[in-house]
C-alpha cells in the first residue's frame, strides 16, 4: 500500500522559515519524481517545485530563490525548505510522487504566513 505523508506545516510570521517533509512508503522511492504543490483558498492547485530521480529541480517563478526542494533516497523523504515566507505563500501544501499518471498524493499540510 502506497502512503505519502506530509509534515512540518504551521503558522509563521512573514519573513520566517519552515521546512516541510514528505515521507513516502510502498514505492521504489528513488525511481520517482517528487514534487510539492499548493492550494490556497478559492484557487487552483499549483506547482511549487519538483525534483527528478536524477536530482534535477524545477520551481515556480513565485518561489525561486526562496524555496529549495531536496530528497534523501535513503530515508524515502523529500523536503521543501521555505525561506523569506510571504502571506501569499499561505496554502495547503501537497506532496506528489510521480512515475506514471496520476501519481500519488498526500493529504496536505497547512502553511499559514501571518503576523
């Protein structure tokens, strides 16, 4: 059974940092592209960042220079380091494991950026 579980969300002040983690089980983790998406209230889910099995990374323009995606294949975990957070980063953040459509999604973790 495949499980994708996010953690690390919370409330942070503008300019602060958070690190999200996503642990995946039941898959051959190192062969999967992993990604983070987010969905703010009233908006569509959008790509934040992806990392391929070869460690190639891709970022949304809105987070470039502030967020960093990384993976640890030994721990079957992908991370999203988020720095210089802005109120517009407030959303539910979802982890995605992809090798073939549609992939596997986690349940999401809430990130709220507010003073």
